[in-house]
C-alpha cells in the first residue's frame, strides 16, 4: 500500500541521514534513527499504526535529549515534526516552551556548528541575529520574540533552546 506523503518525507530525511550524515558515535542517534527508519518502512499501511507511532515518538524524543550534536537532535525533531504535520520550530516550541516558563528560555547559536550562512538572520522577523558571512552568528536576546523561525531555517542544527 502506498505510503502517506508525510511518511515518505520522513523516510527521505532518515535515508539521507543514516546513509550519509550520521557519524555513529552516539548509540541513541545511530540505532534510534535506524529503528525509526525500519518502523516507517516496514509498515504496510499508509501511516504507522498507533503502537509504531508511539515507538517512533519515543525514539525521536530519546535522540533529541541524548544526541551529542545538533545534527542528530535536529533530524529527530524534523522527522517527528513532519509526521505530526508541524514545522520543526512549532514542535520544539510546544515541547520546550510551556506557558509561564517561556520567559526563562532563550534561543542560542552554537558557534562550533554555525557555518555563518546568514539564513537565520535573513529569516528573523525582528532582526535579532547578527554576524559576518562564514563566521558564527549571534542572537541579540533583547530583540528575540522566541518565534523559532531561525531554528527552523538552520540546516546545520546550530540553533538550540537553552534554559
Ligand atoms: S548525534 Fe551527532 S555525534 Fe551523535 S551519532 Fe548522531 S551525528 Fe554523530
Ligand atoms: S542559519 Fe545556522 S549556520 Fe547559518 S548563520 Fe544561522 S545559525 Fe549559523
Ligand atoms: S527565535 Fe525568532 S525572533 Fe528570536 S532570533 Fe530566532 S527568528 Fe529571531
């Protein structure tokens, strides 16, 4: 049976990651992404069963919380977001920014992972991100309205939410 578009999109992200990008250092990332890939591929219905989706969500959240680098975290978030029909930023904000605690959290760019591509700065609605091309960019927290657009646009997993 043909798979649903969101399942095909999630598989595309996982196939690229497991074949080309995962360095394999973290067990949760290495094995978790493979297991997510298996659960999505093996299903003979357009979308995963409730139990499979539960397992996929557990695995994605496990990778998000234990992966050593932003790329692994970002892939897990992207896959769950696609399957849930949300943007990555929407999902992260729902999970990490519950009401009254929102004020205590902030978005931060990891200077090691940042490639200085400027995409986040160009997408920020409040011009809160500054930098020079090919050097790490920085978020001006006073201007940040915590919309998550920068995180959604960074292809390098360089932007994370910190408390
Ligand atoms: S989380 Fe990063 S460091 Fe860990 S296995 Fe995945 S790609 Fe490698
Ligand atoms: S989009 Fe990501 S890699 Fe590009 S400048 Fe912003 S944080 Fe750095
Ligand atoms: S979260 Fe939104 S407002 Fe804050 S730096 Fe990112 S894009 Fe700009």
